[in-house]
C-alpha cells in the first residue's frame, strides 16, 4: 500500500490593511494615523514615531491577489489575513474568494471582531470561503476590553460579531 505524500504546510501572513478601527493602547502593529495620535494623546500615552505608513502603498484587490498568486507559486498553502484590522479592507470577501480559487487550503482572518457585528458583511465573508476567524478578546468584561482597545462599545460589537460568525 502506497502512502500519499501531502504538500507541506506553509503559511502566508498577509497584512492586508494596516489601518484599524480600534486604538489599542499596546498595539505597535497598526499604521500610525491622526486618530491614533489623538487617542494616545488623550490617554496620556507616548506617540510612536514611524514613517512606514507614509511610504507603504495600500493594497487593492488586484495587488493583494497578485501577492497571493506569487505566494501560491512559492508553495504557500495556508493564508492568514491580518493587519491593523483586515476587516476594514474594502474588498475582503472578494480577496478571500480569490484566495480560495487560487487553491489555498486554509484561509483565516485575525480580527478585533468589531466589523463582524454587521451580519451581512460577516455572512458574505464566510460564504466567500473563509475557514477560520481568530478574534482578539482584550478582557473578561466590557469595561476592561473597551479600556484596552480605547474604543467604547468595542466589546459589545465584538460579542455580536461572535454571534454572527457562529
């Protein structure tokens, strides 16, 4: 009996969107923009100095798909869409569908879950071929979570997103 050899797992992490709809006080990943600076100033936190947000081009559906095509040609089998906040990428469901058609075995997204409160968006994302959703829970209750995300109401939005995604 001949044992079938499977393709080795190789995971691509695509930072599809560096902007974010939260202002987490500990985050060094998101692009530094005016809203983040204002929030950090209001909270009395330091303002990180960076220029990468000014020099990094934004993905479009076409350029992100091209990156996925290159990755598949290089042997990547699985895809993790991250950011910033990947759910604010305008064409995320279409990008997931493109990744599925390119043959990625597993497609997941790492998100704060806030945009998943939009049931129509969430269902479109799941129908597009998404396999997994990882949601960042910042605290056991709304008060802690919202304080760490510096976004009032983010806990309730995330919890509704969990319901919609399930």
